[in-house]
């Protein structure tokens, strides 16, 4: 049986560390290959390139990395296999990439994001691989002042809610500490962050 895990939290909360540790432990428990890191970020400037390099160095050599900023569903289907462990980091960046894609009006981009979110929610339960999804919880702050930022917040909140419904385990991470919101943590390897 494969695990479907959603890990939510704020920026620098420890989400990625928790997700990486859980991915490694699930891969080790499954006796198969190392985990797959499905990266949605694009290193479009020097600062982002440094962040990506830091994540890669922290993970080490036991990981296989796939980079896909837009076609997440296709990348998941391609990497899917019984016994595989796939970490998607992060859904918030993927949503941002979709929303800011050139050539679409803001309304077209918003509708496209909603369609893709529904597609992802339908795909997740059918995957044979264990899947760990990382997303920012962006709705805890003040109401953004502009339309684009409010649309992004609303889309991210809807995506997180939908995925929480289809995932067997949901965690919220603050200050590096995971709080189980859904699922029995004892069904997973011990959490480490």
C-alpha cells in the first residue's frame, strides 16, 4: 500500500526537511530505489539558483531529481511505479508558475489553475507510488491588497483543501515541529525533521 502525504506550513517552517526525511525512510522501508525529488522551482536568478543548490546538497546522492515547473501531472505519471517514493516540492511554486504563465489573462490563468488542481486531485489516489506533497499554507496572514495575490491565496487554499481530502496523512509544520492533522502517524516511519 502506498502512502499519500500532504505537508503544509509556512516559509522556512521545516516542511522540506520533514518531507525529505519521510521520503528517505519510506524508500528504505520499501527496500527499493532511493526517493525521487520532483522539483517545481525554476532557478531564474542567482538567489534562487543558490536555494536550489542548497536543497540538492542537503539531499545528497541517493535521490533522483526531476525538474518540472508546469507539467506536474505528466511528470508524476511518468515517475509512478509500485514501490517508488516521490516527493513534490513544492505545490505552491507549481501553482505560481501556472498562474504567472505568459500569454493568458489573469482570469484565464485562474481558471487553468483550477482545472489543473482538479486534475492533480483526481490523479493522486490512482498513483501506485508513495507520494509526499509539500505546500505552503499562505492563508494565515492578512488579506492581500491586490487581485493577483488574492487569487493566488484562494487557489492555494483550495488546492490544499482538495489534496487534504485525497491524502491519507496531512501534517502542519511550524518551527520544525509536525502536527498531525489527518491520519495515524504510527502508520508511517517515525517522523524526523
